[in-house]
């Protein structure tokens, strides 16, 4: 097995502290000189480790104030995890989310594979309708591991403050920092066609997303169905 470099070991130690809850969301990390002394590494090694954590969206630097554990807010939701806009318009609008159902179930083969749990394990299945400017444009079908999200209720979704990812973080200590997505073409079908106000045989865009946590652990499996008649999937790459 390839050994870790000094900065990778530091990054791993900080990440482990985050997972254990030593540093809470929105909380500042210790000053560089204190943290480098604690970890017995140089300031340069520490900064390289923190640079990677910043690049991955796990911590954020605030000018003149220090480095803080990232927390979800509306801006982060819109620009990192929500990519639906009107045709040829880059401006993103805050989606309105309506909970359709939240049910207890057992994991299918695909759900188990995506969440890295055993087939037949207990899961939550959630269906949401997302609207932009009063028009339903996308349906989300979400699967969560019950062992990570114990005692989840409809009220948690309906009366949450902020986004779904904020609720995951604040109530269950599960922080989504990135996602892997695959896109494919599909047909609306009868139920989704009714919600999206299109014919069942209308083409739709299907977005299959695994949301990942601090240690690249899968937290959520989501299949989103988007009506592309007036809206499209928007993504901006920065290199």
C-alpha cells in the first residue's frame, strides 16, 4: 500500500476530527500556529493539507478571520448542487420544494450499491416536486440509509429551515460536500407526466446523483427527472 505524504496525513487527521465532531459546522479551526504545533508539522505542510480541504468544499477561508468548517446555505445549495435554469439563462432561482411522500422501505440492489449498504437494508424513500417561479419542473426521488438518518420524519422535511442538505447537516450531522452525477435521456411516464404537465411519452432528462460526505461516503442516492421543455441542466466548470 502506498504510504501517505506528510500533508496527506495531516489532511486525514483533520478530516477524522471533523467526522468525530471535534469541529462543528461553522466553527473556526484552531490558528495555524496552534494546529501545526498540535500535529507536529510545519506551517507549509498544514497549509497544503488545508488547501485541499478548501478545494473540496469541506472548509472555507474567510479573509482576515481564519478557516471555518463549511456549512450549507442558500448560495452553496444553488451554485454547488442545483443546476436548473431557463433556456439560455444563467441566473439560478431558488427552487420551491414540495414533499410528496416519505416512506420506509428495504434497499433494492441498485440502492444498496449506490449507498454501499447491504441489499434489503432499511432505507427511506422520499419523493419531492421542485418548482421554479410556480412551475413544477423536476421530480426528485431520494433514497437514504435509515441507519444514518434515524427517526427522520415528514415534519423534518416540511418544517425544515433552509435546504434539504442543511437539514441533513443540522439534524443528523451528515454533511454533503460534493456529488457524482450521470445524465441520461428518458420518458416522463404517467405519474411524472401529470406532475410536470407533459405527455407520458415526452422526453425528459434523468439526473442520477450520489451525494458524498467528508470521507467520500455516500449519503444520498437521488434520481431527478427534469422537464426540458423550458428548462435545462446548467453546469459551469472552473479550471
